[in-house]
């Protein structure tokens, strides 16, 4: 079945849960007109349903091919990419000086969800280009920008990010690709990179590679890494394409999912070295990487949201159609649609509410990152930057965990049919699996949350957020709507667990780092479950008072379900954070036995 | 990498956690010599490592082929099957009167784990044959047994179980396959079955199909279903093989996993009707199915344990070998193996402890089922039967949930390599996915637990079990071993949650069935987490007092980890059971919006 962007849910999350409307009203978005969000999302939804969604299964079945140093994508994909750039979707949030529409990241975040939901393997390509644009815009020389940036913004050329090598995955500092300065000021790069997404393809004339490498005598580790721009085809002075550069796809991976997205081994230097241009300063390549890391991680979190929503829509349709068994107490003769069964309802609600929570967390991250660059007031910008930094690992890890869990339930609702590839539920399950691994594994996100984000300012970012969330919970507690059930009590408990766990970790992050690290993953889950629950409750309250999202009571039920089933886990997770470090760190006795 | 059966862990679980040793001492196993368990498992482990494990990946890559009405299995598979029957592994628990070794189900359960771990798609074939043996042994006529049972026990012929039709999955009563009595007392069967595991293959000369069908004018629903034995090739009076019967594979499924196990659409009646023999009485086919359901569900639970252990072994080896990053506070120059990182330790401990808990629950189920038929005392048998019935849905659903979760973590520990098919971690992840669906979805297991097993005798089976588990917890509480950490307190809390949730559900199962049904899945999880935690604690105590399982402290750490990370979830799950029914049953407002 196809995919329809859930515009009402998305707008409620964007405007109210994530606070876009309030930020616009406060003037933090300059002259951006918040009203255009709805129109952009409507159009994006149409493009996704009409052009991208129909190619999702084709891409999975056909995959990609490598021959004669060239990657060929699945039938229909190059054409869809042309339509994508022609319609301007690549340029939504690109810098206006280089042809972009300069729309907020928050709008692009909602669009990214839509691209990922309709066709996650397709959407991944522009996600990488976006990172390239960001790195080049922030750190590139005027000349490099002039030649490359407009083409990347329009999408006429795509970008790649090349960090990983066989011995250097999570530990980027271990990379060995070499760069040497040539007499003309350019560099010659030799080495091999692995796991390079869209490292080669046939959808554009040229590809702009961003490659991390080491100069001779560079310091060891991450302090000796430089970033280079390496075009696939050299660009002549008049902007026309020139010689083939010495960077080639030498292998493609056979993967569990994302079959349509080429994952390449890239070889540089077989013909003397790839010609590259330094981006930023020598040995400061990691700085350039950090610049774009927030946005890239948020992008992957949105992939989690997108795949979850796609899996949900498909499971819901199946549960409404498939007849099997009868409802408890049913007197009728025929079978009922399986959606009548409470256990099926539970699964669907879990899928929908977890998706909604992850969506709002991701959108709120985007709003914070927007304000951190758009607000006039420096203090507002600084606070928003801290908020964005805090939320980013949660947006990435919690949302992609949820993407996997929801896709799992999507298969489950289909029963035996879910295990059959033609049904399509299994593709979402396979495709989702990489999202909790790439762009920093979810374990690394948890460690980032505890050791950098929580600890950054003595916990101030967390205490500030808890106070805000507490205000939402107060609104639930004082609401007279019985449909909220025990939502207020559950969220209040969860906030208490979040606060105590945060303190416990803060007290140990320096003095007993292994104790804090042992609790990082359950802490991130606790954080996401609490934050998501409060945000959904806030959305329900907003829906009730605004009435602009259809029947508001369904948002109350959704918030209630999440609080009573997901946020409620915070109290148990708190005990895990505070009580299980000894067992974890005493693991050698078990594991090495 | 290959697979090694964890004999020490298995024997500790079997003898102590599951209580085999105590039952043997109490005389419930007749003259069975408990000491032979170790020898059988050692030999099974060798066969699995040498013959089955090497074919696991071949089977996944090659899959099966259907052409000219015949299924061909992967290279090496028919030969491995010959070695399997020649070594006597098919006959471990088969009836002695028909050439079986008559060993307890508990021993066969441990073997089933080993077959599933080494090659789950292979192990599935004898699992189905076992069900066929059970149905035929319990309900078949003397003549049918004489012709077919010995061949099934030895494995010279395999068996299939054919229930499912497109409109009749979980709702077996909706099936439409027709059977008509012929003049000679046999039946002619016409219809189509789907999802038939090993419905055809080239590993044996003959296949014995057990097919559910309806006689003309049979009552509607499950009360009008009869069971028929339909040989692929007719058997002549002298036992030689005769004509091809009218039952053919007409399609095979393209699946997410289990590629080596053919899943067939079976067509009967294109040539006048398949010749079948009635098993049991007319219209009593569901009774025959129920006979073997416990054992089949336990078998699938053991698949969950097996795939979990396989995924764990592979992840552990990778974590010991892969070097990336450094331990907190490390002063060395080089990278450390990733197993030093607390977050990786956490994942490995979670994998190992969840696998161990599921293993013991499954073995305990097997011991109960053994005692229910082997004990001399009728009261002992009846109590064991109730215990076995109670534990079966937990053994099936909790263990297969865990199989999926552990396989997920196995991919995660491999990082980007986990997403690459050649690594092998992804195969376990794909293969595991069906186990929570087939043989009754895990949702159906939960409903069975709440509506039949918990409610069967006013909760007496559950109260009896809680009392036993409470005794174990008391031992932990009074133990002076600080390595238990907060295990005692966590398990005590979990038992309280189990008791309160059980009472809450019992009070509603008849009066408010939808409230009880809404809590079924979290209740089963709560039950498994509590039961598993207590059993692992019991094993740790046994290991300490016996000293027959190597260093006992690793079992203490393992039990502690499970209690502090998994059992601790019981308190949150209790709240979900008791507080979320309104949200679940109010879902229509959300889902149909």
C-alpha cells in the first residue's frame, strides 16, 4: 500500500509539541511565516505518495549493481531524482545565497520524515548531501563554495561523507587515509574508505566527496585529521565537467536492508591519488565534522520516525481488513476484523504513540537548532544551542530504537503474512535496522548524552527542561478531563525518576565513569520515555484548546496510552540506572568464563 | 563462526533451575538415569557443531527451489539429514515400542535448543515430525501406527502439520478443505493449505502429511474439523512405496528468514482427491491438535532460546576481537577490544542472562510435561500437568520475544558489520522473526495464559508457583553473598507485582473480558521476567552449593544482572496491566480518526 503523510499529526507536533508557533510568535524565527508549514507539508506529502513511495519496493527488490567502476541504481530511481531536484525539494533548507529556500530546519525535519517514510533508501541520499552542504557552507573557502555549493543545494550534484575505514568505525581517530600537498596547493589523497552511502550512483552527473584524511606528520588520533573535498569529475574553470578523478567504488555491500542505497567501498590512489581541496584548516577536520553532526543525527532520528509511521500505516490498514476470530462477547456469525481484538489495538496504539512521541522529540530538536542560529538575542541562542545539543542524542537514539520496535510490531500484526517479503512489512523491519547503528551507534548516543550533554553545564540544561515538562504535567493534573486517566500521575513519577537518575549520573560521571557509562543506555530510554510522554500530553492539551486538529480526544487517548505504557517504565529504568552498575562492570567473570 | 553447545549452563538449568534432578530423586522419572543427560548433550553438541552449524549459512544463501512439483533443498542438506537419522537423533524421545529411545522430553528439549542454535531451519523439520508422531501415537488406529509410526520415529519419513488456509490462520475453525468418505473406508481430500513447513523436500523418500479438513455436513467452526493422515506416496501392503498421492506443493514462499526451510502451498484434489486416513474420530480433529500443542509450542520456545544463544556466541566473539576506542581511564596507546566498554558489556549480559532465563523456563516446562505423564502418583501427575499448561504459553512467547531481542542486540554489537549479510548476525535476526508468530502468535499465547491457564483453577497454579519462587527469593535474601546486590529486593518486588496483577486479571477475566485481554501481553512479559529472575537466582544458589558448574560467582552476577535489569520491569508492567485497559479499549477514537 502507499503512504500518506499524516499532516494533522505532524502540524500539531511541529506547532505545539515542538513549540514552533511559540518561537515564531516570540520573534525567534525572524520574518518566517509559520503559516506556510501546512502548505509545504501538503506538497511534500503529495510528492512522496506519487513519486517516492511507489519506488520503495522496486528499490528493495532490484537493489543496485556495480560494474565497470560504476553503480547503477534501481529502475525509475534516476528519473525520480530528477523530479526531486526539479521540484526544488533538495533546496528546502539550503542557504539562500546559493539558491536555497532558506526555510527553517524544523520544516525540513518534517519533510525528512516524509521522505524517509515514503522511501527511506531514497531519502538517505539528500540527507548526506545536506551534511555536505553544511560542512562546505561553514568551513569551505569562498572559491570552493562558488564552484560547488549551488550544485549541491539544488541537488544537481550529490554529496558523500567519508569517515569510516575498516579499523576506524566509531573510533574515527584511527583512520589512515593519507593526503599530501601538491605544488599547486591541492592535495593528493590515497586510501580506502568503507560503508560510503551513495559513494557512487547514476542519478547525477557528478558527486562531491567529503573525505577525512591525514597529512604526513599529523598528530595521532582525531587531532590529526583534515577534511578534503574530492569531486568525482573535476570541474573546469567554466563550470563544465572535466577529467575523471582518482576515486572509485571498488565494492558494494550486500545488506540486510536499504537495498536500493549503494553502500560502497571507495578506493583513492590507484592512479596516483585523488585530487582534493582542503575544507577548513589542516588538522581541524573533526571540527568540520562536529559542525554537521547534530543535523545528521537528527536526520537519522527522523528516518526512525518515518519508517515507524510507514510501518504503522501498513499495519493499521491490514488490521482493518484482515478478518479472523471474533470480538469477546460478539454474537455475530462472521469473523471480525482483527482490529477489534484488544491485543491488536494495544500493538497499534503502541506503534502510533511511540511514533508520535519520537516525532515531537525530533521536531523539538530542530526548533532548538533553528533558534540557536536564528534568534536575535545571544542568550536565547545559547540556551537553544544547549537544548538542541541535549536533545540530539535522544532524537537520534530513542527515535531509531522506536523505528525498529514499531517495524517489529508491524510484522507481528500481519501474522504469518508479515514474514513473507511480498507483504512489505518485512522490508520496513530490515530497512529500519541500520538506523540505530549509523551516524554514531545508539550506545554512543547514550554515552554522549551522559558524559557531554548532561554533564556540560552541571546539569542545567536538564533541570531547565524538567521544569518546562513539569509545567505541562501540572496542566494535565489540573485538567478535569477523565479521559487522561492516570496520565498526570504517571508523568509526575517519570519526571521524578528522570531527575533522580540525572543527579545520580552527574555525581559519578567524573569520579566513577564506568558506573555512569553502565547506566547510559537505560538513562537515554528513561529520558525519551519521559520527554515523549510529557510532549504528547502537551499536544493533547493544545489540541483541546485549539480545536485545529480534528477530534482532540484522540490525542488525549494517545497521550494517555503512552504515559501508562511507555513513560511508566521510567521508574523501573531508574532502578536499573542506579542499581545495576556493579553487575555490568563485574561482567568479565560471566563473559570470559 | 561455529556454535558450541554451552553444556555447563544447560546442565545447571536442566538439573537445578528446571528441577530435573529433584524430580528424578523423587521417583517421578521412573528408572530414568539422570546422569546420562550430560553424555547426550555432549554428543548432540558435537553433531550440531560438526554437521548442522556449517550448513546454516549455505541454507540461508541457497534457499530452496520448487520445480516440477518438487522442492529441492540446499546443497548438503539431504546428506546431513541422512546423518541425522543414522545417528539416532530423530528418535531421542520417540516411543520405545516404535523404535524410539523413550528419553524424557526434558532431554529432548535441551537437544532441540542445540539443533535450533546450530541450524534453526534444519531443526524445524524434525520438530514438525515430532508433532506428527505425537498425534499419531495418541490418536491413530493400530494399523496406521504399524505402517507409519516407526518410519516417523526414526526419521526415515518426515511429518507435516497442515492447518492454515488463506482465510483460516489463528482462527483454525474457518478452514474449508473438504474430505469425503470413499467406499473403502478411506477419504478423498480436496483443498489448499498455505504456510506448510517442509510441505515438500528431497531429504526423505516419503512424507506423511497430517491435514485438518471438514466432512460434508460437519458442524461449523472447530467442532467440525477432522484430522487425516495423507502420505505423499501411498504405502503398499508390504511396506514398499506405491503411487504418488494427489497432494502437491504448488508454491513456495519468499520469506524474511528461514530460507532453507520450505514453506509450501499444498494443493490436494487436482487429480480427484488425495487419499487420506482418519486419525481419531470424525469431527474431533481439534482434540488431536490440542494433544500436541503443548509440545509444539515448547519446541518453538526452544527455537527462541537456541537462536538467542547462537547470536550471543557470535556477538561475544566479535566483542572480544574487534578493537575500537579505549576503556575509560586507559593509559595505553592502542585500542581496546570493545568488550571493555560498559555499554557493550551491558548488551552482552542482557543477551546472556535473557537467554539463560528463557532456557530454564523452557526446560522447566518440559520437566512438568514429563512428570505429568511419568509420575506414579495421580495427584503429582495432575499438578504437573497444570504447571506444564501454565508454563507453556510463557515458554513459547517469552522465549521467542527474547530470541528476537537478543538477535537484535547481536546485530547492534557488530555495528555497521552487523548490517552486512556476510557477517551472519543479520541471518539470526531474520530467522528469529517467525518464532514469535507461528505456532500461535505471542499475542495468542498471552490470551491463552490469562483466559485459560491463569483462570483454569481460580489461579491455584499461579499461587502455587509464586510460593515456590518465594522460597528461592528467601534463600537469596538470607544469603550473605554481597555479589547478589539488590537481587533479593528486586525479585521480591517482582513477585508482589505478579501476584497483584494476577488477582486483578482474575477478577476481570469473566466480568470484563476486554479489560483482561488488554493486559495480556504485558502480563505475560511480567510473568516471564519474574519467573526467569527467580529461576536464575535459584541456579546461582545451586551452583554455589554444588560447585559442579565451574566458578559459581558468574551465575550470581548473571542472576543479579537479570534481576536488576529485567525482573525490575515487573513493577512498571504491573501498572500497565492494571491502568491501561481504558486507553487500549478506547483506541477506536485514535485508530479510526
